[in-house]
C-alpha cells in the first residue's frame, strides 16, 4: 500500500494520543495533541492547511484540512460517536482537490477508528 510505513506511524501516534486523553474532547484538542505526537516522531506536519477547489481555473471553494503529514497524507480528524459516509466523502474531496493521494480519517470516539482512502488523479 502506498505510504503504508508512514500511515502506520500516524495511526500509532493517534492511539498514543487516545490512550493519554481518552474520549470526549473536541476535535481541536485531538488535533493539537496529535500534532505534538507526530512532531515528536520527527515527521514534518502542517496544521490547518488551506485547500482550494477549482472549477475552470477559478477558485470555487476553500477548505482547511486538519493535518498534512510529510506532504503525502491528509488527516481528517473527528471526535464523534460514529463515522458516517459524509466524513469519508469529505476526505476524498480533499484528496481530489490536492495532489495528495492518501488520506486517513481518524475518529477519536470511544476507541480510535481509522479509515484509509486513496485517490489517484490518474483514474480520472
């Protein structure tokens, strides 16, 4: 799998954060803690990364991803009881709008749940 070694490090960091904090905090708390944990492992990360959506070379929408790791993996973080399809669609749309092909949807609910999404523009 593409970037499997990197995504394994990210998932391990997510479990470390969840084990320390438990569940019940807002997404921003988990985002800040995960950023700290990822930096401790030496990974290059960016938080609140702007994503622009283009249509006919014009910006038609702007979003902000939670974390981008090594410029290769987008992290979309949630702190909800259960993930829904719209959360997965949101992550895939972020991948479509960037040159990044791999994304992880991480839910810090009662336990950590991770969904891996891959989108290649070569498939278009």
